[in-house]
């Protein structure tokens, strides 16, 4: 079910918010706020000099890091609960090395953005994916949940980006994106009104 929300800025169009996606993402708001509250109680001796000198930066950095980490895991669940023929391996089974999602087109990993992993981390992830999919006799894929849309095969691995992935599992990328933006804005509004003024 979709609901129209105005996110509070008059010159920006209304968002179409999918209530099922929203319900899966809204716990990120609570986790982010709790982590910020914990971090602002941290002794300045335990913070780097930038965050110790400007406490608002501690809040903003914690917000970004916590929200992004939680969002990656939550989008796996969004894909599983709202998409077609998708299983979130992390929530359905014990952690399987190299695999986040199982779909009708293979098994693979979901990253938030294309630049989420680089260098040796990317190579390690790819090796784990290839080992597990070979063992399971499935086709490997890498997905980026947000950003650029693309589809290509390289070294027998299917790479899908943003709109292409969400469409492939029967979902509308704009609904996912707009709902994420709505939750980010709600979270930041609460942080801005209740935490930042206390610093």
C-alpha cells in the first residue's frame, strides 16, 4: 500500500511511500538515535580530536555510519519480504559465507552502493561468493541497492545495480528510494530537534 507524504519542503514533490517498506525501515531510526545518544556520552578522551572539538560532528558521523550500516541489512529484508522469489539468507538461515540473498536467478551479495567495497575487501567478497555458489551449484550475482542502474556479466558473475535489481524482483526502485529518504529525513528531524540542541 502506498501513501503520499509531504516531507516538509514545499518546493520538492510529494513522495510515494510504500507502507510495508516503511515498516521494515523505521527500526533504523530507533537504532540510529540510540547509537547517537550512546556516543555523545563517550568521554572526549575516547574520541578523535575532530569529534571531541565539535560534538555536532560526532552526532552527524554517528548518524551517517549507523544509518548506512543498518540500511544495508534492512534492504536485504525489504527485498525478501516485498520482492518476488527472494530469501534473505541472514534472517532465514545461519550466516552463509559470501551470500546475502537467494533468488530465482542465483545467490549473491547486496551492497548499499557501488563503492561500498573496494580493493582487497571486494576481492575477498567475490572469492567467498564464487566458492559458495560453486558448492551450491547456483549462479553468482552482486547487487548494489542504490545509485546507478546497470546490468552486466563479468567472469560469470551477474552485476545488477539499483533500478535493474529492484525491477528484476518485482519492485519499484522509486518506492524503495523515496521510502528510504522519508525515514532518513524523519530520523534527522528528530536528531536535529532533540539531540543537537543539547550539545
